[in-house]
């Protein structure tokens, strides 16, 4: 199958790594999603393993000339609606950066186009496949801590150097969508419940190197069956820290507690003495999983339905923060 890459503002590395596991796929073209993107930085990476890759300035021309089966999209979020609908109308399978979009109106249009297409769709929720999160999820799914009642999620990043993608908040969706959506995703699939309400707050935009950046955000979610969750996210991780990010998850159940921190998993429960570190499962690659789902060998761990629901929750979280009000699902659906 032929693959094209549109844009270079996100985690296209998932695709490059995933393709390496399967020689039935080749990248045939790359193009920017918006004029500001400089795809030269990924061309050499792609060309090492895909010698025939072609470079285009216009993604539509690339699609029409190369007729790919799969597209990897990681451009400015404000461009996603147009690109995604064009791809879905052509039944092209879609692996796209999160958030899928930044407004409910846009999300509804994408969902409608998806319902009429034959495409598979997956968003880049790659942290699900990290060893610690796979291990923790398996324990929770198997009932190792009983019924989930409370979740605390944390995403902390170094600010570092942020490119043109951060010039406008709408380009990347703000901190609750660009960064916080990972934590929202954990809350959704670890709890196994549906969202009921969210109250979010985010810091005022700061100007840094010409970019609009929200430095921190918090959310409180209520889910069905009496499950509550919190999310905190920030760009205040010190540059001297030994890793770019600090991902933490605490899931409280009726029979125990499981924690993910420092890429390790710890469990306390009625059946264990003290806090026990758990041996980790092997890490997987999200794009490899997506390709196998397209082939019909398995169901992708990140389903299109989950992508839509987590995107919706991230939009509501951002709107709650912007308007300083609680967003209720039964009022906005």
C-alpha cells in the first residue's frame, strides 16, 4: 500500500517507526499541510528508506497523482477539517495527529464525512502503547483494582523551543487540547465510562518568541457510574530534567490503587502487601497496530469512536476554560 505524509508539525515519527515493521508499505509522497511548514526536515528521514518518495507543494495534487491508500496527517489543527474531509471522501485511511479538530462544528462535519466513507481512522494517541500504560491498563481491565472510581492524570512538558505551530493558539488547540488530550484519553479508556461534565481552567496566553502559549491547565471531569477524574498539565518542567515529559496516572479502584510514574507501574491492593512494582509488558507501535487493523487482522486499540469522543471532551474542556463554566454533555449534545 502507498502512504503519503501531509504536514510535519506533529508526531509523524510514529508512522516512520511503524512502517519499519512491515515492508508491504511505502511512503510515496510528502507535502506541507500549510505553507508555513518546511517539509525539508522530514524529507531526508523519509528518503533513507523510501527512495522514490516525491515532494509536493499541494497535498491535493499529491493525492490525485499518487492515489495513496493511507495518509499520515500532522499539520496545523485548523487545517484538519478540510484535509480530513477530502481524504474521507476518497476513502483514504487516515492516521492523524491529535486533536482531530478544535471546534464542535468542525468535529460534527468530520464525523458525518467519516460515516459515509470506507476509511479507517486513528488519532496519534501513541502513549497508550507505552509499556507502563499497556501494563497498567491490562491490570485494570482484568479487575486487579476492582471497579474504577477515581483517576488523576498529569502531563508536564519542558517548554523548549516552539515553532510556527504555536504562533496562534488555534493552530495547536491550546494546552488542554494539544497536551491535555492525552490525559483525557487515559481517563476515558481506563475508566470505561462516558463523560458527563467537565470544568476546566487554563492560564492566560503568554507571548514567547512570537508564539501564543498557555503554560498550564486543569480539569475536573465527572463520568457515568460515579467516577471522577482530574487532569493537570503544564509547560513548567525544568530544562534540566532528565526527560522531556513527566507523565503520571493514578487510578483508584474499589480493591486497590495503580500508579504510573517515571515509566514504571506500582500497585497497592487488598491482595498485596505494600506498594509493588510490576514487570512491564513490551512496548508497541500505534501505527503498526493501525496498519494491522486496515489489513483486517485485528481491531485497533485506538478506535475511531474513541477518537471522536476524546476529541469532543477536549473541546468541551477548552470551552469550559474559555467561558469559566461547567460543560454538561446532556446539555450540549
